[in-house]
């Protein structure tokens, strides 16, 4: 038996249930994605046409190449949209179930909050909160282990980036209180 024939099956007690209702179908997501890309292509095409999408005496104007790239993006989006609409007439496949969506949101929402908190508290405090929060809430790891791991990781990041390599990172009031 070759290595590619082996299958590892792990029962995950927290895995989403198989009978979870569908939130949306694959074809709906494809159509929405193509429409968004088509809108982006139209905006980019208009803006690059406005800044100049032709040749002048010195060569191409600033919007020449981006304009034609937006046409390619628009053409690809139209093709994808037509293909998705034609394929929609067949059987609809589930893109995401309610249980899967809940699990995705359990990661997406804290990550989005991390980006927002970084603006006010700095990268290191936000990283500490994100790591400790994920370990505790999603990993169900003991509080003291979560806090210790987050503290050690954040300290190593600080020493590596701010002290050893002198990289400018977003800082907050805590770093300012320590003079960084």
C-alpha cells in the first residue's frame, strides 16, 4: 500500500454535525464573488481611464496598463458569472452549513477585533489578548497556560522585533509607559 492510499480518520467531538442546515449554496457564493469582482473591475477601469489609459508622446499614460488589467479582470468576472448562472440550473451544492459558519465566525470575529484593537492598544497587547483568548475559548486550554503562552510569545515578539531588529511596530499606551 502506498503512502497516498493511507487515510487518517480522527473523530473530533467538536466537529460540526452533518445535519446542520445550509446557509448558502456554492453557486450563490460564486455569483456574488463574480459580481463583486466585476464591480471592482468597473471602478478600476473608470479610474484608470480618468487618469489616462492611452499613449502620449513619451509613452504610456499612468492608467494604461492598469486599465487593460481591469478589462481582463472584468472579462474573467463576466465569464465566471455566466458559468455560475448556467451551472445554477443544476443541483445546488451546499457552500457552508450553519455549524460550519459558526466555527468560521468564531475565528473571524476575534481576528477582526484584533485588527481594530491593534490600532488603539498596539500590536503586542492585541497579540497577547488574541492568543490567550483563542487558547482559552477555542482550545479549551487552562487559563494559566493560555496566559503564560501568550505572555511568552508576546515577549519574544517584542524582543525580536523591537530590540534585536529595531522594526517599527504599532505601539500602544503600555509600550509608551515603558518608554518604547
